[in-house]
């Protein structure tokens, strides 16, 4: 199974390639430069592996949440690459990818993942490790002010990841004060390598879909624009 | 050479395929107008969210309608500016990545060059050099055109574009979005001499425009006279006449200054019937000729992007792997072909 993964949802621009038991990863932090960097990074990994795009089996993409424009760059690139090379696609949550990174780096069993969503909010979800070693969500993904989060449903040891934990560190420590919370200083942004980990079982379960079905998940869907009177 | 064109700079998703031998093989325009109508104008985030849903399915449809396989495409052209950054990025990301996957060159097209060259899709195409009047919701420019990429900006609006003035005035009058074409329709029922709206910047030399004062003048009339159907029609007619008079006067001035005999008019406002009638009179009196895009290519579309991209791709120009977009992009910065 040969899979390419890419993510441009946050400040990180990340590409990973899995083939023949090998995994190559490129992680950059390049705010506002994703559109310039993403295809050269894809090309670099393909060149290192000696593979052509059409020799791959599928493309995995970070489907959000994150910056609206960033998520769409990743989805647009995925659609173009996948339709052009006739490959199926699979979207992975950026929050879930960070939770999986906490397994890789901290052997975490439970995770709070939060991305600074601007406008005084975070994107947040909670995860627990399942028997197959993968992190599975135990709640819906939320966009919420940190002080207005519902009561925490996890207990015991929890690893906390993402930029939301940096921006709102004290609020989260208070929120999780009944637990043993450890805030990771290594997992701040999603990496495409963890999206590959999460996508492998999806490949085996034939959950990959056609290129045009690659869609962003914004989480923040409420329309805040002012409608005309009476509309 | 066969080029796929992708346009997503504002509120239309346009996809087309242009071929050296066969000409325009297919073209599809999907308009987001119903999405934005409730807001009285384009909401950029909603525009981007819709483009990402529509672009690739329309590419598949355009290929099917052209009856050609993806492997027969020799290059991909996408609008890279000017326009809404988020909307541009959708078409650019998909277009640039498609070209990468196909192993074909890509070209970042200037949206206004697309409009400017759109009359060349017609049977009676203009020869260089010519004067171009670009009039849309985003632009009002007079450009001397000596060839592709050989553009000299002679004048432009210092505030609102002509189409923007139409839409804003229509909104003041309570017309639905986008109000410009509705206002033009209403104008046919009104007296164009009823209200003496200003002809901005016509009383001094130069080729620049200013249209923002016109909507203020219209607002004052609406405040004083109310919104009866006849007042509405008279305002529409008087307003349209003021805009058309101003555009025609500057065209005459630019043609005299440059000595050019051919005039190309493109962009959404070029569909305006009153403007076309008066420009026909002008060109007759100056013994010149005026050229327009076909009606369906006056507003934003993929055909003009495929064509402009084809012109540059066949000359060997191409874009590197960066998916650059340029929301503000003076047309004079384009390289010549």
C-alpha cells in the first residue's frame, strides 16, 4: 500500500509518504506560504521515494478544522492530484492527527486536542486510545470559547496537545484540574505522518472515496454575516 | 494545443476547454448569485466554500461535454488574480495540482487579460493595436493594447468601478442583488433627462474615472422624491445615462489621443445596451470599429481564461510549482508574448 498524505490546515505545512514499509515526512511551519510550498514538498518526497504519483494507491488529506483558507488549499491540492492521477482520497481530522501524535511521542492513552481558532475560540475534541492503538474521538469536534467548554468527561492521566493549549494554558489547567493533565510541548501542530497512521485501517475498510468528494470540515459553520432585512 | 481553463475569482465558477484546431470545445458557468442574494453582495467566505464544492465536478463535466479524455489536455490555465484571495486559491490549488498530476504545464492567468481577449473568441476578432475599455463590477480601465502582454494603462477609476456604481445604486433603490442588470432594465421605462446627475471628471483633461459620487446623488434624489415606480425608473435612466455619457466621452478622448481606430469593450458592463448604442454612434462618427465579447462571455467565465492561458502556454510561458495568487495585480506587469 502506497499512500501520500498532506495537510495545510494550520501554520504547519506537512507531507508524508508511506510505501514498502517506509515512511517519509516533511514538516514545515510556514504561515501564509502553504500554497507556495505544498507542491514542491510533494515533489521532493516523490523524488526521494522514486515513485510517480500514479503509482500510489491513494491520497490522505487534513480535512480540518483549522484556517478556512488553509483547509481549502489542502483539499484543492488533494482534489487536483487525486483526479489527475485517478486516485481515491480519505480525509483525516487535524485534531485526531494530533491525538495520534501524542501516542507516537508520549504513549498517551487519553488526549485533549485543541487548536487556537482565533476569535477567542478553540477547536477542540477528546480522544481515547482503542484496542488497535488508534485514537478515537469520544465527543463531537467543537468550536467554543475555552471558558464555555462543557464539563470534562475524561479522568486520570490525560495528554493535552495543540496550539489551543499554549494560548489558553491556564483555562485548560483549571478545566482539567480534577485530572492529571500533562501539556505536551512537542505536539503543537498536526503532522501528515499521523494522518497516514489513521488512514491505513480506512484503506483496509475501503473507506477512500472519489476525488471530488474531498471536502473541508470547518466545524465553525454558523453564518455570522449580516443578511438583508427580511431574509 | 488543448487548454483547460478554470475561473474562480469571485462568485462564478467557470470551466472551459479551448483547442487550437477546434476552438472552444466546452464551457460551463455556474453562478453563485442565489447564495449571495440574501446578503446584498458577495460574501467572500461563502464564495470560497462553494467554489471548492463545484470546481472539480464542473471540470469532469467540461471534459465529458468536450468529449475528450483528460490525457488530451496539454495545459491548465487558472485565474490567479485580481479577485478574492480565498476564492482565487481554490481554482489555483485545483488547477495547479491537476497540471502537476498530468505532467503538463500550468499558467496563472490575469482575470482582466481574460476579459480583454474575450472578443478574440468571436468570428470577427479585433486586430492589434486597439483601445480597450474594461468595465466590470471590479474595474473601469482604458488600456492601449499593442499585443498580448503589451498593455499601457491610460486611465482608470479612482474609486468605485462602473459596475459597482450600478450595483450600489440599485441596492439604494431596493433592487435585488446583483442590481446592475435590473437597474438597466428599469432604465428603459424612465426619463434619462429627468435628473441631472453629474458626469464626474469630464470637465477636466485626463482619462481617469470617478463613480462614487453618483450613488450619493442618487441617494439624495431617493430621499427627496421617494420610491414610486416612476421615480425609480427615472432615477435608473438618469443614472445610467450619466455613467454611459462619462464612459463614451472618455473613450472618444482616448481614441483621439492615441489615434487608434479600433475599440474593444469587455467586462460585465459591456453587455449594457445603452452603452453599446452610444458607442456604436461614437465609432461611426470616428470611422472606427467597436468589438465586444459574445453575450455569454461578457461576465466572468472559464472560456476567456482558457483562451488567455492558451495564448501564453503556446508561447512557452508556464508557472512554477507554487500556487501563487495575486489579489491585486496591475495588468501592465504581465510579460509580453
